[in-house]
């Protein structure tokens, strides 16, 4: 628990250091500072989740890992963009896991996870005025997950089946990185990879060395950028100067 507390404090500390340095008084594009309902995005993605633990044998062999110790996974991410560099996100994730050892013990599991995390756009952070359509993000956060595991034990020449269905959310933390390409002002294509650490050794229902289990998620997805959820369209709303160049007062007729 001390390690988890230190990680949480470190994450909050990073937010405190980064956000004040990257906040912009005028918001995006020189407009007024965005409100709470402005500058959101929704990402839908799908891919594979892979297991790393006592019942995994192919941690260094990519193809075997993907075909023998992975399952279909998908998620949705809602992000509030504080500015072009920083975003705060919530994610809902579902993934399948599987694995086996050389002693005829195997398992299948499903995981449902919800988390909150901080996302940092490295290109905008290092080059604020970049107009590149490509973005590189790193992110990290904490969350909870529920899982259901079915284990098959064939060691005694008979099949023993055990089911572990957790009813209490378990704690986890994770880090990841991603690439995105802007197809248009509203649409982006994303490619992400993240590693999660479960704070237990029970995902495969096989406790050997009392080491925490891990699972990864590799995905491809589509992001839709939302200027504002408010009916007034937020910071894009123009005042009486609509149609004129910002900062230029209307000409008055001379008498």
C-alpha cells in the first residue's frame, strides 16, 4: 500500500507541476479561455489484451503472446483537454486474458476496468507552435477492475475446473503511450499500447511466487473532437464583432 500511495502522490505532483506551466490565458487559437464544457474528445478503440504472470510462457515471444496468451479487448475514453498539451481522461475497458504453463494448468479470464488518467502531448509540450498532424502522447493513471477467471487443472490425469469471480473491485495502476494522426479537425486515428499492474496475484488463480500479475492492452481507435457540449458552442461563440477581424473595432461613419 505504501508503494501505491507513493505512485498516487507522484502522479498528483506531476499534474501540479505541468498544468500551471502549460495553462494558456487565452485558450486555443487566441480565443477566450475555454470553459468546463469546451474542448472534449471521445475515443473508441479495440485491440488485444495480454497476460503476464505465473501462467504465461511467451512474455518475450510476440506472435505466441498474441495468439496464445491474449484476448479481444475494447474500450472508450472521454477526455477533457485543459489545453493542447494536457488532458484528463476517464476510461472504461473490457478485455480477455488466457495462459498456461508446462504442468497442464491453464486459465481464461475476463476483465472489466474503469480508470482515471493524465495524458500529455509531447509534441505540443516540446514544440507549442507545431502544426504537425501527428501527435505523440504519454499517459498514466490509477483505476479499479473486476475479473472472472476459469482455471483448468489437468495435472492428476483428470480435469479440475475452478471459477474465481471477484465481487470486490481490485486496485491497479498503468502507464502507456500512443500515436495519433489528425485526418480532419474533428477526426483522429490512434494507436496505443499500455501496461497495467494488478495489485494481486490472482488473475490466473495460480499463486506461485506471490508476484503481482500484469496485463497489457494494444489498440487502434478513432477519436472525435468536440468543441463544446454546450448549446452555445462554448468558446466558439462570437459576440457583436462576428464577421470582423478580432481586435478591430467597427468603422464609424463620419459626419
